[in-house]
């Protein structure tokens, strides 16, 4: 019998949490410890559902069955999905913001390829073996002890040495026989680093369980992130954004996923010390957006441009930052998708530059191979 990572993921919690930099050396900066939290929204988050454009009659017509019947007000141009209550509360305190019409430079429509690229930061699927966050952490010197509360380790944070970086989490912990099968699978694929870390798990007692409830995980993370010698980086996952059918509107499948995201942010805000939250940045990551037009199943297909949600005390101000491309057919990508006018990697590079106190050009060179990225630090974050 063989088991692959996809099969294993089906047996684990949909929401996972990873810590990194636990007990790591302090950065060169003499200022307070800063935290970077990434929430991966897997499946293709519909940016126009989370942050819909106001007053576009054509858009409303194309989504007549999945239009929101109520929203939360943000700006003169954009509203907010009502499931994002914590985001709105933070917005009112200048502690949340968004970037709209953005995406990684991937125009295909494959979840596998798109998620690989959103984590690696590359342009060719499966070419890179490390993640942009892991490479950024390495540049920042965030090596040493690490702590993770899920399997498998995401590509996003590979690339920085970490010790003891797995803790299984979920309603049902994998048995030793299952872990042995996973170990064998890693050996067959020459996954040396993963195999070594898996041995750490198998050497522990199998009682390191925790609730897979997103709010509980976020609350636990907030406590750890607030510690002076605690983790500097945390990564969450929210699955289920691939809403091809019955996407819903104010309520429904997509709203439930947005609510899971909002619960994570709320859990972090409630559990973190005021100082820690004020020195933290929370950003989202997704592989692509959804089509403008609803399909015959009242869902949406794989698209291109989406939105990045941000929160925390390092957000500069409440704003929807965008170079809005428009939603007329001639303005859409391939005549069907919200176009992307801002490379999402510019946002992530700017976030790491801000949180890790590293020059943007160095992040650009050492993490993103000198790609032509825009430094948005002063526009989006407190520097």
C-alpha cells in the first residue's frame, strides 16, 4: 500500500497552522519583535465576493443569482462581505486593508500549478523547491528552532533550516502505521528533509493533539506570537474556496470560508497582547480569483485577479489599494476574469521587508531572483 500527500491531506484538518522562528535569534533591529502571519486561502478566493465593486450594473447582472443582498461599507468604490465582521471592526480602527485586482503572475487555471506557484513565488510550476517565505526567513536569519502544528510542511516555508518543526493536529491523529507509510513515501521521492522531520514526530508520544477549530488554533498562535522569544512567523490554511457550484452570496459555501478566515483573525486579535498585535502583519495568499460571470450551477469558474486581505498594527491605514482595471468585457482578462494589475509578489516582498527589517532590494534579489517588483512598503505598511 502506498500513500501520497494528496491522500494524506484528505484525512487531516482543513485548517492548519505552522509556526517558524520559535526561539530563533533576534533580528538586527533594536525595535520590538515583529510578526508575519500568512493565511493561505486554497481553492481560489473570489476577490469580488469578498470586496465587491459598488454600482457596476453589468457586474450585478452577470451575477444575478449570487449577488450579495447586504454588505458592509468600506469606501466610495468598494463594499465588504458581511462575513468579514472582524475585518470590518479592524478597518474602523485603521488596522485592516486590502489590495484589489492582484494576483501572482500565473494565468493558468490549475489548482495544483497555481498553489505551487503561490507558495514558491516562481513562474514555472514545480521548478522551485523552496517557498518565498522560507527564503525570506533565511535572508532574515530566522533559523534555529521551529514549531509546526500540521502535516505536511508547506512549500511556502521551505528553504530555512528548522528543527522539530512538526506537531500533528486534527480531530484524529494519524496512527503509527499511517506515519510509517508517509515516511516510506518520502523516501521513495527522496524527500530527505521531510523524512528527517517525520522521524521527530515518530519519536514523540502521540498525545500532542490540539483542536482543529480555526479560532482555537489562532488563539494558541496568538499566545505564542506574543512571547518575546516566541515564533516570528505563522502560516494558516483555509480550504474550500473552489466554488464551482452553489457558491452562495451573503450565506453559503464561499461565505463560510470567508468566515473561517475572519475567525482566525479574530482569534489572533483576541489572544495577542496589544503590543504584539500592533507589531504584526496578517496577509492572505490564494492561487487565483474567480470568473466574473456565474455559471449554470450558480457558482464561478477558475479566474485570474483576486484580492489580498491584510490586518494588524503594521497596516498603514484602512484602504483598498488598487490600480482598478475595470469590468467591461474589453477590460477583462481573456474576456472573462478580473485582470491583475499588481503583482502579488510585490506585496509579499514589501511585507517581508517591513516585518523582517530588510531592504526591499535585497528581498527582491535574494528571494524573488531580481524580478521587476514594485516596492509598496510605504503605501501599505508602517515603516
